[in-house]
C-alpha cells in the first residue's frame, strides 16, 4: 500500500519568513496530492492540492510542487503570519473514491 | 461547497456503553465515506471505507465488531463504538469523496470521544 513520509515534524519560523514542508510517497499510481491544515479540535481543511499532470500550483501565499519522478511534493508558504500556525498534513490518493494516505503531520509555529 | 456535518463534536461515555457518531452530507450525495481515527499529536489513520448500501471495508487491525459502520443512505453514515473502553478514547473524523469530480474529499469537523 501507499506510504507517505512528511518532514519536518515541527517547524518554527519568524513572521514574514517562508515555510517549506516536504513529503515523499511510495505508490507510483498515486495521482492526487492534497495538503490540509488542521487546527486544534477540528477536522482537516483543504488548503491546496495538485494532480499528477501538473508540476506546480500556486494560490496567493501558498504553493505546491510535485516531482513525479522522485515521488515527492512540497508545500511552500510565503510571508507567514501567526494565523498560519497549525498542523499541516500532506496526503496522497489514486483518485476520488479511493482512500487518502496521510503523512505524519508538521506542526508549524509562526512567531510574531 | 460540499459540507459534511459530524455530530456530536464531543462525547463522554462510561466504559461498556456504546456511542454513535453521525456524519451527514448536507448538499450532496456521498457514495463513499471514510472513517479516520486520530490520536493526540498523531496523523489520521484510516479505519474503514463505506459505500452506500454495502458493507464497510475495514483496514487491517480494526475490529469490525467493535466499530460498526452503517452507510444506509447517500446522506448519512454512522460509526458506532460498541462496548467502549478507555483505549477507544480518540478523535474520530469522517470524510466523503466529492461526487462529480475525479478528485476531492471533504471532511467532517471530528468527534472527540472520551471513555471514562
């Protein structure tokens, strides 16, 4: 089955700096890679996703890159703000209707 | 957007009792729903996948007789934790795959179960 590794497990940055979280996956059949933000006591919220036919996607301060050959994808957050502090999860799937496999999570702390 | 409403958000029960958690898709029909369990400071672990009108498919190591999943309609899936014990205390989250799209999932807000 799919295995998703996520690094780092914790990340502390100064407000305004950039944050990068990296994930690797094992199943070459995976073709959908979402990123979720989870705040304490809440369910995951999708922040950005990418499909395997695209190498990069950007939405304002958030971007995701995908390297299918190397089987890794990354989340980039620029101009971080204190409200970006949360736990971020990457995930991989072979498509809707199939299970999502999550990475271990990254606790991001943005210091004002 | 597609919303999954999960209830209750928090529940405390006594050991030996059963607890039911509901997930309702409010504005779409959820053919497939997923149930996850999350321990403190850990990732989401898939427990089972349920398709409307079919028996749920459980992941290895998940006791199907303990975690009963019912997906009898396209808008409601339930997880019942039977004969709960303190080790069942956890955060349970449901998710539905979005219809009409090749990709995409929406998550419930989670249920914090505490067994005392």
